[in-house]
């Protein structure tokens, strides 16, 4: 599962973290002592977590963490370069002949429903306007 680590309870017994998954489900996760140093540095970060758990309600779950790692939020791959690339070259490489307009940014399958709002909240870390 991938989500934002948004809450931590560091005191023993009962160390736990809250991870809001991208689908909006808020997971309360217990974790072993050997992950404590990693967990404390990941608050408000996007993380990938593996473990055993179950959904408790439609929007909550409980998980026993076995593995936890940071998801790099700003990966720099071959898409990025240090040197500026001429606009004409970019257009040719990307197959763009003219401005595409705002319609190119719209997902035709997107539904503005509760599940979509939970996804945006989990991804952006805040509630979208209604």
C-alpha cells in the first residue's frame, strides 16, 4: 500500500502510525521496534508499506507493518535535464504540434464522488473544495 504517513504515536506500549492511503482509507498501523528510527523520520511523507491487515470500516483499517520505506516525491529521471532544450526540439520529441488546451488535462473517466474526494485528500494532504 502507498500513502501519506500523517500520525505517529511513539510511546511504548502501542507504538503506531496513521497512513492515509491513496484510495482514502486511513490505516492505523502498529510497527516493530526495529522500524522506529525510520518511522520517526517519515511523518508527512509518502511511504510504501507492506504488512498484514484488514479493513475495519469502509474508510479505516488496521495493519501490522512488516516493511516501510519512503517513496521519493521528486524523482529525477531522463525526463529532466540540466541544460535547457529548445522548444522546437521538445515539440518534435513529444509529437506536439500546437497548444492542446485545458481539455487535454481532463480525465474523461473521473467522477467527482466521495471516493474521488478521498483520493485527492490522501494524495494532496488536504480536503478539496466542494
